[in-house]
């Protein structure tokens, strides 16, 4: 029963969000709007990542953890390579390595 409700809620959420995207034609947007929309992923992504990396269970800041070290390493790799898959893989592998070794 719970899984059914979760799947239905997921489908409804997807359809609500997708319907807004499907209705708007890219040709109808202005140049400024298109330019502003290119910044949305880089504005939303840090808001998703920050709590997972820098906040502990008590919602207080933490800086000396495996997550932070893996994040810094992934950030360096991402900056120099500009490769998303390599950056994600570096973050995951370095986190697993640090949590296993230390």
C-alpha cells in the first residue's frame, strides 16, 4: 500500500513538473530568459549538495569528515577536467576509500 502511494505520488509530481516544460516552446522564450535559465542548474545543485556534505545529524556545520574531503577532491577534479562523470566518480571513490581506510 505504501509503495503504491509513493509510486502514484512520484508519477503525479513528475507529470506536474513535466507538463510545464512540455507546454512551453523554446522558440517562444526571449534571449534573456534563455540566458537566465542556463544558471538554474548551477544555482540549485549547491543547495542540494551542501546539507549532505557539510551538515551532520544535528544540523550543525562539520568540516572534518570524509564527505568534505571527498567533496574537495571532486571539486578539484571537476574544475580541471570539466568532466561531470569523472567528477562524480572521483567523489564517490574517494569517499568510499576514505571511509574504508580511516
